[in-house]
């Protein structure tokens, strides 16, 4: 059990958040063997170690530190660890997919039919190119966004892991991947939409920090007048095609710490 020592220390000291530390230093000091990414880059609840589930505790990666080439992490204890995840069944289980007819030409979507394998990037691009994303998010103009931005880089930001606590964690020079981001007008105001996409053949879950981290990475570059709207896109391959499920989160505005 990789995190047993920290969990016991947190229980003894009644800590909600463990002190950030380097993962390799922790592993070596306790004579453990573990893969860094598999241990602290948790993107679905099924990948969370059993001990942490039982203790309602989440592990969060926190980038690196000056002079260190290892990834830092912290454990966060809450009343219900499910609060750290989007649950597909709870979000979308009662929904019945409706037919969507694109308002763009067949020519503009033809290339998507040629792809032998559907990826999360292609799913996002199809949702945007077809006008489906704009329809779901109630965007203005012609409801079609042509060129979303995507990529990954290292970012530094602060955040509160628990809404009802004053504890602030620092994510320093850590890699953040952005599936898609675009600007569009809604209700007469420009918004930045940040998309995290997952594709598969059944419902699953998604760690909420997979949307929070990209949003906070971009927030510091925006004027205070432009809110960020995090959007979770889950696509399911069926015999008839692809079902799209879209969940919009509360807007994030430019303030010192986001919860």
C-alpha cells in the first residue's frame, strides 16, 4: 500500500491535506516500488487505490520544484471522495440521446468518416465542426466554431482543494494537457470554453482536476471580464454511431483562488 504511511499520519494529526512532497523521495525513503504516473495521475475513480477510496482521500499531482526533476503530490481527505469525480451514470444515465442534424455541409464533415479509429481529439473536433457543441452550449453567431486550440505545456497556479477549508496548494511547473479551448459569445459576452473529452464504449468517470487544471492554467492569461466555462464531453460509440453527452460546469472568473 503505497500511501499507507501518509494516510496514518493524516489520521493521527487530523489533517485534511498532507504536506506536498516529491513522489520519488517518498518512494525511496519507504523502500517502495511504484510508477509515478500510475500512482499520482488519477483520471478516473476506478484507478484510485483501494486504501484511498476507503479513507475518502484523493491524490493530486502538484508539478515540480526548483532544482528537482520529480513530481510532487499531496493527499486530500474529504467526506466523500466521489466529490473529486464526475460520475457519468449520475450525470447522463437518465438522458435519452436525440438526433442531431448538422447545419454544415456534408463536405466539411467527410474527412471524419475516413478515420479508422475515433480518438478524443477527433471527437472534440467533430462536435465543434458539426455545430453540435455550439448547439449544446447555446452559443451565438452561426453556432459553428472552426478552429479550437489544443496542446500541452507546464503551468504554475494555486488552488483550494477543499471548498470549506482555507488550505491552498501550489501546482508549480507541472504539465497540463488541454484537449480543446475556444472563444465564443454567449448572452452578449465573450467566454472561453475549455473542453475535456473522454471516448469509450460505456460510461465511466472523470477526475474533476482534469478540467480544473487547464482552466486555472489559462485563467491567469485572461482579462477579468472573460469567464472560463469548463465543459466535460463524454462520447460513447454505439452500433448506430456516436452518442455525445455534454456537461457544463460553473463559470470560473479571475480571482486569487478557485475552489
